[in-house]
C-alpha cells in the first residue's frame, strides 16, 4: 500500500512538471552552441518539475546554495566535455530525497552529496574529491561504478523504513571499479528484518588510513567483497552489535529469521594496521537466534602492523566462520578468540612476528593442508592453543610446521597446560615437524600430550616438552643437563651461610616415562613457611640462607607448582652448626662478630674479619688445634690495640691466618715475633729472611785477617809508630769499618734482608773465658721471647699509646 502511494504521488508530481527533454548547464552559456542553456541556479529551485530530464553540464558550475531533489525521478546529470564539474561554496551541497532513477555520470563533484530514502541511484564515471561527506541512507538498488572518491568519507547505512512493509522486499547496492583514497568508508546495517539487502563490492580498491569499517546489528543482509583490495589502511573491521533490546523492531517481517552472510573472496589486504577484523558482541551468547556466516576465500592478508586475521566470536553459537585457500604472510599476529565454530581449509601462515596463529577458547576444525612456516613468537612460534580450545583434525588434514621459532616455549606448537589435550581426530594424518626451535623447551611441541599422541600423526621423534612434572639435582658444569635423582651429600652450614642446590625441572614428552628439560617456578619452604620463590630454567642454582632455629639436623622442602593443580615436592635435610670461634648468633639469627668493636665486621660466608688497622684480633690458650670452621669454646679471643707492628691500613683476614694483620714479616700474638724463616735484622725492628751467603762471609773474614796481619807486620819489622801515625791508621780503620757496615746494610736490603744473628754465629767465637760455661748450642731467642723479658704481654697490660722501638726498649 505504501509503495503504491509513492507511485501515485510521483505520477501527480510528474504531471505538474515541465515537458521531458534535455537541457544544457553552464556558467558561461555564451560559449555554448547548444540550447536551451542556463546556469544551474536556474534549474535548481524547481528540480522537481524536471522529471524524465537529462542535464548536460559543460565546464564548471559553481553554486552557493543547496541543490535539492525531492521526490524526483528519471533525472540525469551528465558531463559533456573533458572536465565538467560542480563546485560548491562553503555550506552548500546536493541533496536527493525520496527520489528514484537519479544518475550522475562523467562528472566531477566538489560538493557534498546526501542521498536519503531513494532508489535506483547511479554514480558512474565520476570523480568526487575533497568533500565533507557522501552519504547514502536507505538507498535501494543503487550503483556506483568506475568512480573515484578522493579524500571523501563515504557513509552507507540501512535502517528501518519510515513506513513498514507488509511483505519482505529485496534490494541491492553495487560498487564496481571504485577507487577510494585518503578517505573513510563506513557501512552500517541496522534494519533488522524489515527488508533484505544484498551489497556487492567488486573491484573496489581502498587506499587510506581512514579505515574500512562495517557495523551490523541483527539484520537480514548479504555482503560480497570480491576482487578488491585494501592497503595502507587503519583496518578492515566487521563489527556485529547486538540489538535484541532495541526499541525499534516494529517493522520486522513476521516469520523471517535474522541471517547475515559475508563473503570476502579473491581479495588482497596488504600493509594495513589490521587485516580482516571480525568482532561479534558477547551479548549474542544464549540471547539470540541470529545466524552469521562469514567466509574468507582465496585471499591474501599480508604485512599488517598488528593483526592479519583477527576473529572474535563472542561465544556466539550462531556464528560460523570459514577461512579457505588463504595466505597469511608477514603479519604481526593472527588470532582466533571465543569462536565456537571456525574452519580452516588449505591455509598458509608464514613470517609472522608474534606467533603464526593464536587460538583462544575456540573450536577449530582443520581441513586439508595447513602450513605454518618461518613464524616467530614467544610461546608458540607456529601456533598457540590456549584456554581450553579444541582443534578437530578432519581425515583430510595435513599439518606442516617448518622453521618456526619460539623465544620461550613451543617452537612449532604451544598448548596451554590448562587447555590439556586439544588435538582430536579419527584417523592417522600427516604431521611434518622440521627445523622448529624454542629458546627454553619444546622445539616442536610444548604442552600436555596424551601418551597416544604418536598414534594421531604420521611423524617420528618430535621434540616435545611440557610444564614441570619432575625435578632433580644436576651438574652445572655439564654440557648437557642430566638429572641426578639423588643427592647423597648432606650440606652443613652455620646460621647465615648459604645452602646451595643445583636443580633442573623436567616436563614429560609424548613418550611414556620420558622427560625433557623445561622451566618453571620453584618454592623453598622450611617448617611450612615459604622462604624462596624463584624462576629457574636449565640447571639453575637455588640458594637459601638459614637462620638460627635449632642446631642440628633440619629439613627444607623444594616444591614445583604449575598453572594446573599439579605439584610435586622433595624434602632435603641439612645440618645447622653452632657459630664458629669469633662468631656468635645476633638478633637476626645470623652468625656475626662475637666481640663488638667499632669498625670491625665479620662475614660468616667467607669467615673473613675486617678492621681498619692498628688492631690485633686472634686467639689465646686453645685447648685443641685451632680450625676456624669449627666451634672451640675453650678459645679466648684477644681484641687489642696494636700500635707497634700491626698494619695501619684496613685488613681482611681469617682467625687461622692472623699474621695478615702484621707488617714487616712479623707474626704471632700481637705481631711480637718474626714469622717462620725470618729473623730480626741488625739495627731494625723488621724481620728479614735468612740466607747462607758464603761470599759475604769470605770478604769479612779476609778483612779481619788482613787487620791481624797488619799488626803482626808492624811488630815484626820493629817499626816505630808515632802517635799521629797510629791515630791515622785507627782513623783509616774506622772509615773502612763504617764503609763495610754501610755496604753490608745495603747488601742486606738488596738481598731480601740477610739475617744478622745467623751472620754473627758464623763469624765470631766467644773468647771470654768467663763465658766458657755457656751453652754454645742454645737457640737464639725470638723477638716475642725478648719482648716477654722486657715488657708484659698484651693479656697482662695494654701497651702504651706512645710507640717504642726495640732499640729504645733495650736502651732503657
């Protein structure tokens, strides 16, 4: 009835119009030979009177008003010469409303165009450039062919009609050989089931960063995109928005089911931010009977910055997606999420940068050949199957994973442990696994695999692994991490020292009772309290520093946990010893210096003691041989200032090497004696090493003999020597003796400090008869013994602050 009313109105309107014919339009009619010729402004005010008319445009027509075509039919605007154009000044436009059979051909438009509620609209062979917009709203049976949209936002939308239909109407819209550059394309289907619309985009080339967006509600339509391309665009976006609760549904045709079909075939999507992005609102889940069929066939999606193929199904049970004979090349990632029915048939995925294909909580059917080659990812180089996804392998399936790499796990295939066993089929199928690698574990496959995995595929010896299901001690110096299932060595430490265990984690392979290296988190507990939580891979060092609880045998527990409920643990015993001599337990439960003193620190791990110098720390009167790794309760710790022979610089030493605190080769308690192999040097407090230098002894003996011979010569010759001559000889002898002493001292310095007391024993014999009863074999007293005879020991009285040399002490 409503359509009949429109026809009647158009009939009466045409009866009031001028006679049909052809008119010429130009702003310069003086140069036009055809007639009648007028500027567009002459016709624009009464366009409704020009039904069944052709307007031929010559040259450029400029308008500063809105050209309105309301309820017109059979009007054509056609350009005659090479560059006919309509240019609009600011604010002006062309508006076509409630009209039919309006055509623009061979024209150039610099005017916004707005079509509303019209049919049989045609734009052919035209150029639309630098426009605010071109809008087609409820345009039925329209055609846009062989035209260019440059820097033009093109909006096509379908809504419920102003007047509802009693029966289902079928309409169409076709875009053929259309190029869109530097603009934006938006396509909206929100008419529900009030009518059926079929849209065809054939040989449409879209080159623009503006985006190619399609938005759909529960509408009855079909969209076919064939032989087209989208490049250098933001995205190709198909978004289903649930409108079950919309208040505008009164025009739905009863008994007509909501159904949409989108077919993208023989098309290219290159160098976009996103390739094909399909998103279905989660509200469809359990709330809608709407049927969605999406088919991507014989397409190429390549070199996207983000997602190449991105399907988000919203857990809709009504959506069915098929990807057939399609190549996904060089994309950042391809992803399927929350799709309950999606088929892959003869797909090639290559050179992806963040996993070839990620499947999240979806049901996927693989048919025919699926090739994953030279893809890279973190978890899963070729494919990653997550969140309880299921991949059904049809009898025709043929899977190939070649040269894929994962920086973490699963070079070819990664299966999330929470997903479990995700590959199912009814018969043996070919599986090619070649040159896949993973940084940590599972070169070919990583994940929980059933022991019958090998029965599903025609493949041999895949490199597989899984989350840790066992762990063992290992040898970090071994080139290969081999498990050591038992650690026989029980560690013994002091409070504050570190327990060290080299541990490796192992996951299961598809072979029964076979393990392969993996990684995971290891927890260390002691008496039920977690003390360490550490990620480890390969053969890794686990360290724990026990504090004082109780001395003796204690236990720690190593626990491996995974994202699943599985965990395993191992108890290890160790012995906690009392602090060694010089150390005691502090308030933190760690071994520290037993005697508190400023600028003195102790390290229980190295057993080192450090102070700033001029201090001697050591032991006295130990009942057993001293060992700084043991506890000796009978030992007394000396901690005294040492101003004479101790180093003035910072010193680090251990209690069984206290000589490190001394200087000048001295040692012993308070540095009071020379160390072994050293003796006190003549005229010095320093200790030097003793040498048997017979040449020097020979020279001294020679001079001594020559002195005796000189006196004998004087007596034998009966020479009279004057007092002056004798004094001169004595003076000469003193000079020679002084030179010998200096030379000898220098020689000692150059000879690493020759020993004075050893030299005296070799040169001189005792001639005093009063001393004949002395024991010539008695050993020379050490400096320490000399000091005991002169001054009290450090345990009796503290040395005075003033320094006294050994010479001063003897002189006193």
